[in-house]
C-alpha cells in the first residue's frame, strides 16, 4: 500500500520511511504541505497519509480540513503527527478530519500498530465500496432489463402501424387507379411512426449509456422530464395511470449526470404505479420548481401511502415491502445515493397526506470540469 509521509524534519522523515518500508509498504516522502497536497490530488493518491502538524506552506491540520471538504478525497486515512499533547489539541486535530493523532516523540511499535489499524480501515472501506458497486451494477442491469422490455413493447405499436401502412400502400400501387392522397397519408403516418421510434431509441440510449463518474451534462428541466417520460408512457397507459406534470414556464438550465438522474425519476414513477395497483384514483403528479440556485422535483401519487413505522427505513439497502420477494428493495437506496452525488437530497415528505417524494439538487455542479451539452 502507498503511504505518504509529509514532515519537514529530515530525521523524523527518515525514521518514518525506514519503519514503513520494513512493514512492506511503498513510501512517498515530501518536506512541506504544498507537495503533500499536490500528491493527494493526483490520480490514485496514497490511501494513508502521515502529516506533521507544523509544516511550511500548508500545515497538516490545514490539509486535513481541505481533504474533509473534498468528497473525492475523504477516503484517505489521515494520521496527524505533532508535539502538541493537550486534550484540546487532540480534539481539534481529530475534528479537522484526521482519523488518528500521534504525539512526538513516538514509539515505533505504537506507530506501526496505528498504521496497521489505518490499513485495516482502508481495506474494509475498499471492500464495502466494491460490494456497493456490485449492488449498483446488479440494480442497473435489472432496471435496464425492465425498461428494455417496456420500450420494446412501446416500439411495437408504431412498428405495427408502419407495417399496416406499407401493406396498404403496396396494395394501392397495385390497383388500377392509384389514389395519391391515400398514399400520401400512409407515408405521412409512416414518417410520424418512424420519428416516434427514433425518439424512443434515443431516450433508451441516453438511459443506458455509460458516463465517466466525473462527467455532468448541461441540459434543461424540460429535457430531463421529457426524456424520462418517453420511457414510461406506455407503462402508465397500460396501468391506466394519469400523469400530470407542472413545469415552470421558464425552461431552466441544469447540470446532471445523464445516465443517472433520469433513473431516479423513473424509479419513483414505477414505485408510484406499483403503490396504486389497488387504487381507484390512479394519478401521479410531478411538480418542478427552480430558482437561480436550486431545482426541486416533487413526485406525488394517490396510492395507499407509506406506513409511519417504516418511514425511517425505506431508504435502507435491500428494504422492501414486496411480500413476493421479486423486488430487491434497491431502488430508493441507490436513488438517494445518486441525488447525494449531485450535491442534493432525496426525502420523503412526512407532512404530506399522500406519498410525496422530494428531489432537491443545485442547478450547477461543482465537479463540472468535463462538461457536455445536451439539447
């Protein structure tokens, strides 16, 4: 494992390097906080960093605070090394974001033991992230399989019309007296059906395509909703569900991960449909509000509601109310993770008399260095 040592004292730096190399780990040693910060911001940084509290440029304390503020770096296990041994210093150091705190002069055996604790912590977190990625991948494949079946059904409708119109056109061309008006009408119908199929294929492609984790797209609230509804309209029709969408008159520009945010909206719509199986009033109401900083999307249904005694667990992984066990209970947990990755929150409105979920996220993302434009 790569371990970073940042200390401007050459004697201590040499001792630390020797100890960590004896433990069988790769050492990267630097003499000031600026060098340490640069290394920690590179691709695949060391997962453990031992930082002297007092260093030129950035102190170890300052680096801990900066890492704590960056979501993409907060998996690094940080050990502060310092001569400060007062209780308030220890509390301040750990509050800054450090995972451990070692007072100089240190005992080599104690330091080795603390480093091993850090290594175990990093390995456990890596394993948890790997398992989470496997769960996310499984959930994505299940969602793609489900939506592919529904889109295939949706495409079959215009394809059937195209087939009938082609048959009618061929019959007309073989007749003694050709009706140009009828042929023109058939071709226009074929054109409209082809456009519908093209829109469905595009929506499906946007839904399943892989995007690098850091890539956001610049799009609009109208496009977000329209591209999602393209994928579920036939499902709503089949289940006799009426969907009402209230959007602001202004089409607000927003930034989001194209392969993820529509999934959240789609998941909430599907959950609403399932919740209204026994309802006589099958309605879903989607409302969108936006200001200069934030977007809020409300999804409300007229289903049976969510019992108060499970309000606190509905976002837990694998939680499900499905007695058949067919639904894996992954949707809301992953949906909340997606919204949090957008710097927002997904919550259940406990004050609403009907089931109402709220999605809130900033219109513009901080991690938008690699930006694509989607019309």
